[in-house]
C-alpha cells in the first residue's frame, strides 16, 4: 500500500538556506532516505509559503491570488510517498522523519498515484510545481462512488489538456483514513484524523512542470468543487 506523508512545520522557526542548521536538517532527511530505502516511492521539498499562489473557485468565478490557500503557523513544507504493508509500518518509518519532533506529519492512504517519469529531460525554462487541491470533502472524495467516477473523468480530461506538463500526482482516501503523528519529549503521539481543519485539507495533488507564466493557467484547469482551491508552490530542487 502506498501512503501520502505530508510534512508540516513552523516556517518561522525553520533554518535558513545555506546555514549550518540547514545543512544539519538536510543531513537528517538524507539519513531518513537511506533508512527507508525502497519504501520511498517519491517526495519533494517545497519553497516557502511566500512563493505560493492560489486558484480559488466560487461558483462560476475563478480567482488567482498571491499567497497560500490558508494562513497557518505550521505549513506544508514537503511530502513523501511511502510504500509499506500496513499503516503501522508507515508510522514506524515516518516517526524517523526529522520534522516530527517540532512539527507534525499527516499520513493518508493513496487511492491513486502517478509515477514521475525517470528519463524525460526537463524542457528549458521550466520549473516543477506542486499543485495541491483543497476544500471541504464531498461524495467525490470516496473511491468507487458515482461521484468519484465522475471526478476521475474530469481529471482525465485535465490530463489531456496538461499532457506532458503532468510529471506526478496522487489522489488520497477520505480524511476518515488520516493519521497524524508528532514526537514530543521523546514520546510518539498518534491521533486519528488529518492535521488540517476540514476546510484546509489536501484532497489530492499534481506535480507539474511548466514555465512561471503558464503554470497558473494549468492550475486553473484542475477540477475542484465549488468553494475549493488549488495552491501552487515551486519545488525546492535539492540535487
């Protein structure tokens, strides 16, 4: 089973790029990657929330605004996709991710996952972006429902529009399947439910490769429910 592992942290307390603290943080993630090995199916780090732009859907109105979907102290800083036999196995892995000691980790089983291409060269002038879908849950978030099937059709239509601009993505099971973990004073705290409030949840995501000028046009075409939104953040390339 594959799981989406969302990493939330207090952005104000995060180390600055290029500092010894940053290097130590990066080394911690490298150690986790080595420990987890083949269980790591995918994952990315993100630039800060100040780089975010959001597409908001309200009936027939679609607005693009600067800034993240929601203003919170602890923001999404990156994600992993982990593969393991059970949720307990994923929790045992995720507890070793450095952010768990000062932030929080949300774990959601994936209903679908688009594997990133391994041999496709990046077109010149393009950047990778994470586009996360947000909004209240509906029947369309339950796999195998009629509403889910209709949503799949809408996303397939988006895929035809976006083409090779889609370089990864995933859909998650409903928030009733979510688990949130934190480590405080050496004690692992495991709670049922998502990290975010119901109106702020991540309901799925795409990894897009595009130019800065056109990525928001792509994001505006991602199907979400009325009242929902798509937040776009550039991927932090660490290689």
